[in-house]
């Protein structure tokens, strides 16, 4: 069935809107804020003699929108079911980026939340024998609980059922309406309830199956309100041409450009058949389409609770967002629909939309609708937040898809966190206790004079910083791990345990070596803190710092020279529990295999003892 919009001429609203279009309507895109404007532009003369168009808002950018504020968002998660590892993935990445930006000294507003309206949610509430509000409360809470378990430090959690959100959605709708971009028409097409989206027949698989959810779409015919997306085709093309960094990673830009080029069609922004939603202003027989509603959560989240809310105040508190972090499946909503909606309402566009890949299981997107999910609560309980955060950020190149396997998980976290990082700290503190009463003999700056390891560390810190800035989180982890590798190599080459045994000048050199290696550990703790905050805190504490001192670190603390002579270190104790197969499983593994494996992986803290030579 071909999707069909039928705008009847007798439709009063559509006529009204046609007349509402201002006669002097000569839209242009501001060169400064990329905002679509219908106000009178002003011009600036560039050195090349070309005149650039700027909108009249440009000089009125809100102060929080300056270089020192970083507003980032995760998608607002559907509450049809509790979170799975795929939903946790975006949030872990966002949290690491937020933590890095805080280390740079930015005022960060990290927004997350839950998307609670629409048919999909109403259906899942009914399937669970609950009414929608009760269902939303339970599932929304399960997201908050998981974020706590995963050490997610968000600043704002918005629920689309919050009254303050509803007020903003209605005001926004009214603005778009007043701008002549909403009209009424019939719609006939194929609908995927899981995507909450009408689909083009050409993008569907056999039997009209949705390619993401592998379930047949249903034929629908409705009388809806439409948003005039087609009107924004040219402005969107211009924005992407002028600001190609708007869509990241860069390879996703082509996809977005080709959607736009293939022709933008108006889309329906209300539902006649769905009760569970925000009523359309002036027509309570329809509710606002869940996507039109939820995207506004990025703005309503900025408002403060218990204060009078309106769009203007919300915007002044931090809009536009610096970064929308999303999965690639919802790129069209964020890179096409959302910017057009914002232009229509006369608001700034977000600075960047980053579409990451999927966590897959057997090559299929892990998801609630397909039922092939990985339980994040179980994973965190078993392995702890640092291991989970580190594994997914290190293992999956941010932007690409990545598969999970427990074997790989254990191998990576044991090798990187327990061995390269944890064991190096443990060995060094053990030697320091035995030979220097756990006290540093001199400042790390003095100890490292003429030692090439210091330069190596400085270069790797720069590499980590660049990668964090470019959102190449896996490469950032890799750079930090390389610092650990360099520290281990230094330890093995210098063999301080041997030098201590020699005594005299050699022992003095060995004591300096320990200062150098512990300084390496300190730098690692700072540089790894966006990815594995608890592990970093444990390292920092063992280096003799307080929790408050850890909480006030900045990226400038990655600079060599933090540790001072006379500083007393804590007793060595493992900062990262090595994951061991339990003994029964190990026995089981040794036996010839008959039937199914039953053994379970257990976490066991394995003492990170010094080598025989060091003891
Ligand atoms: N409610 C909408 C978003 C509205 S934003 C205004 C939605 N929710 S969702 O719960 O279905 O998905 C939320 C995010 O989780 C999306 O970015 C999606 O890509 C991501 N993921 C869901 N499954 C995923 C994987 N298996 N792997 C990685 N991310 C995945 O869409």
C-alpha cells in the first residue's frame, strides 16, 4: 500500500495555515547559529567581499550556550520494558563524555530520561496488567536504578509525563502552528508500532516487515495533523552543506543527505487512535505523536522543578544542546525532523548529532522488541560497573556495531584492568611498603628528570585527550592502557626489586623508580576516570588522596608532577577484582565435554601478589 496524504481543500485548518504564512516570508539560515530565520537578516562583509547572513538572535545567545557550557543528551528511553544493555550503552558513553567535559572545566548539563507516551507504552502497560501511569512509574524507576548501579552522573532526568514537559510541548506546538506549519489531512500507510513510525513501503522487508524489529507493519488510515516538513527541505540541505559536522560520525552524513535529497514528505504529528498522550491543543480527540512530544524533552529537561515553565525560560537555561547522542536507528528523527521542527519554532539547532552503532547478539540488534537482550543489572552485579563500562567503550568502536561475548568480556577486563593497571599498582605499592615505609622519597618531577617515560606518558595523555574530544572513546581507552603498558615495561626493565637488594645508590635509584611508576598510576587514574570512575577513585585513594581531592580533579591533573616527596601511600590492596571461573567450572572445563555446559562465571578477588623475584 502506498502511503497517502490526502489534504482536503475544505479543511479549514489547512486553509487557515496557508493564509497564516507571512507574505514577506523569505527564510534564510543564519551563518552563526544555523538557525532558520524569517526575521530581517543583517549582513556582514567578509574579507572576500562576500556578505554573510546573520539572524537577529545571533548576538543574543544565552550565556550558558557559550564555550564553557556543554549540554549533552541521551535519547529518552521507551518504558515499554526495563532497560537492556543496548539502552545502557548510549548512557554509559554519554556519562563518560560528560565526565570528560567536566574535567575540562565545562559546566555540563547531562540530560537523560524516559519516553512514556504512545501506543507502544499503552500496549505494554496493558500486557503487564497495569494502567499506563503505574507502568511508567515502575519502568522509569528501573532506568534510574540502573543508572545508579552504573555510576551514571546525570544532571537532569526528564519524564515525558512530567507536567512541566507537557506545558512546553503545548507551547512549542502552538508556535509551530502559528508559523503555519501544521495542517490537517488523512493519512494512509504502513505503521511499525515498535518504531512508532509510518514506514515507506520500499524500506520494508518481505510481508511488510520492519527491518529493525522484524515484525509486520500494520495498515493504518487516520485523520491527523501534519507537520510541513517538506517546507524545510532546502534549509536542511543548506545547513548540512554549511555545517557537515552536524551529523557524526561523518559516514552517517551521506545517509542523512540522501534522505533529504530523495524528497522530504510532511509527517503526521498526532494520533486519533491513541489516548495515552498529550492532547493536541484545541482538539482533545487527538494526542500529539510520541516523537513530536519526546524530542521536546531535550528542552523541557532544562527547566527547574516547581517553577513556572515556559519555552523561553527553558531555552535560556541551556539550549541549544551541544550534543545529542543517539543510536543510528533514530538518526532521521534527530537529524531531519527535529531540526525542521526547531526552525519552525524559531529556535536554535543542536550543535551535533552523533549516531552510534548497535550492540548486537548473533548479528541482530539487541532489543526489547526482539527479545534478544543482555541483562545489564545482572552484568553489573556480577562484574561491577567499571568492568561493564570499560568493556563496551573499549571493545566497540564508537559509531560501529559490536557483538558481546562473555569470554571476550572476561579476557579484556582481566588483561587490561586487573593485570595492566591493577597489578602494576599493587606490585609497586608492595615494594614501596617493604623498602620505603610506603613513603615517596622525592617529588615525581624530580624523580623523572631525564627519564623518557615521562615524555611517553605526556604524549599518550595528549592522544587520550584528542580521542575523548573526538568522541573516539575506544581509542581514548587504548591510549590510557598504553600508559599502563609503558609503566609495566619500565618496571620490568628497571627491576627495582633487584636494585633494592643491591643497596646503596642502586636502592636510591629503585626508590625513585617507584615514585615514577606511582606517578604513572596517578595519571592513569585521572585519564581513566571518565570511563571507569570507581576504579580511578580506588587508585587515587591508594595513592594517599581523599575522596574530596579525587572529586576535584581536572584534566590538568594529567600533567606530570602531582605526587610529592614525603607523601604516604595506602596499603596495597587489589583495586580491580580479577574475574575467575569458579573452581567447579574450571574442573568441568578440563573434563571431556558431554552435553551442555552448566558452569557459571563467578567473580573472585584474586590477590595481586608480587612476582617471586619481588617478594
Ligand atoms: N524513545 C525513543 C527515543 C526518543 S528521544 C527523544 C527510542 N527509545 S528506545 O528505548 O527504543 O531507544 C533508545 C536508544 O537506545 C536509541 O538510541 C537506540 O538506538 C538505543 N538502543 C536500543 N537498542 C540498542 C542496541 N542494541 N545497541 C545500541 N543501542 C541501542 O528510540
